[in-house]
C-alpha cells in the first residue's frame, strides 16, 4: 500500500497513485450497487425542468442549492447539463445522465461503507500518520462518455476548510480505467504548500444565494499540470490543498470513480461556514472502528 517512498512522494508532491488498490471484483460490486441505486432514484421535479424566466430560474437555483447543502447525510443525485428536455424527460438514458451521487454513500450503503472502513483503507490512513480520522463525505463520480463535464483547477480545501489547513485527504478510486482520453486527474505538483486563496461559504440563514465564494483562484499555467492515469482499482491520494483538475470527457468511455474525504479530527476545527456540516443523524464517523 503506502510504502515509505510513496509517503515521501505524497508529502513532496501533494498526491500519489497506488495501482491495484481494489480488485476487479471489488470495483464491479460498487458499480453494481450504484446501478441498483440509480434504478430506484427519485429525481426532484425542479431538477428535471428547464425554466424560461429569470425569476423562476432564480427559484430553481435556490432549490438546487438547498438540495445540495442538505445532502451531507443523504444520498442525492446531481446531473450533467442538458440531459433533460423542457418537459423534464430524460434526453439520454438516466444512467448516462448523472454527474455524481453523494454525499453519504459511506454511511448509508453497506457495500460502500464496508469498503470505506476496510482494513486496506485504514492501513493507508495509518501510514499517513492519521490519528483520529473521520469521514466527512463520499461521492460516486461518473464522467459520462461524451458529456462528462470539465472540472477546473481547484483545491479541495476551498470547499472543505479546516483550521489548521492540511487536515483533509481525498481517496479517489478508479472503478474503470482513468486515461487522458476519458478525463483522468491532472495535478500541479507541490502546489499543496502555497495555502489557499479561495473559499466556498454558506451564507447566513435567510440570505440568498445560499452559498458564495470569497477570494479568487490563482491562475495556473496549463503546461505545469501532469496527468495521473490509473488502471481500474487504482487509488489516488489527494492532499486537501493540492491543485488538480480533469478535462471534459470527449471519448466514448466513461470514467467511474468512488471518492471520499478523510479529516484528521485531532486538534482540528471544522469550519461552521463550510457547505457540508455534520448532523445529529450523521456525525462524521470515525474511520477506525
């Protein structure tokens, strides 16, 4: 798993890839479970409808934001643009319409929960010297063929802010081959040492929009990023402050991935201004159980 050399590379570059983290069978079991979840999904009507007036579009935006903000202890569905017609009917098969499913798969779906708490994940966390890690969120990302959206350069700490910084680590597991053609991750090595300049915040209760950004993302030269393709079952560890991105998937192959974030909770303050908040129903669960 994480050797001393891999640990050193992670600390130096802010990311590291570990091939063969999951077996083919483990990957396929997660894919089969998400397929069952999609078969049973209930799509809110306001996410199905294309509105034509600015006033209604604003209501749609607020509703969508509330659906997102309340997803930390639920399983909810987020779609690619242009997959519904004006009547709210799918223009593509529904299993091809999704951008992601999140954000509590790790707590509410047994197969995902067992994998997230598995001995192999715990071993990696211990190799990274995490003392009291908790799981803050999880996502299944589809990167659909032909329409899988671009993810622009960003740092996870922009959205999952802690004091001090440096307490968030992403586990990104390829459930299909992730290649340059279908939208693998790209990283800016060493960028986790420069802090962050942008944050996403919840706005005070009663204010709209429900979230806002403060600060501004830096400009990053495209030629400074390096691709990190991994085979099916490969794990990419992502430091919370490393700059990374992925391109639009213009290929005919999807790029499914399961990803979750750990936070070292010892001597760490989770910002009350983060979009994601623990709830009485789902406090952030400890990894080591």
